[in-house]
């Protein structure tokens, strides 16, 4: 495994006004935490949630990176390289 991730280096999307998992809303389910796809802006629920919509989005779209949009969190994750990063303040 590589020690560096090219996917996390240049995120397209780093912020959103969305504060719900729209996929969970459609099915009437709830979520634990929210994740933002840094490629297209899709907001999905985390792997601790029943539906794991953020990971399902990765498998269907192949968009490699997400970030936590929980208050006070700035970590990022690359599904492809299985590496965690931090969102830089400049993004």
C-alpha cells in the first residue's frame, strides 16, 4: 500500500449546506453521522448508521474521497487507498 494518496490532495468539494442523509430521509430511516463526497457533494450516512449510504455511494459511483461534516471534525478518508487525512484550512 502506498503511503500517499493522490485522491485526497485535490478535493473538488469540501463544504455543504446539507445536514441530512437524503437517502435515509427517502426511506424514513435515521443516521448516526454524516459524510460528504468530495467529488460530487453527495451527503450520506456513516458506516455506524444502519444504511451506510456514504459507503454505498462510493461503491456505486467510485468517487474515492469523503469527509466528515460533523461539527468540529475535519478528517477525510480515501476508500481506494484506505488512508485518512485532514482537510486543510485553505480548502
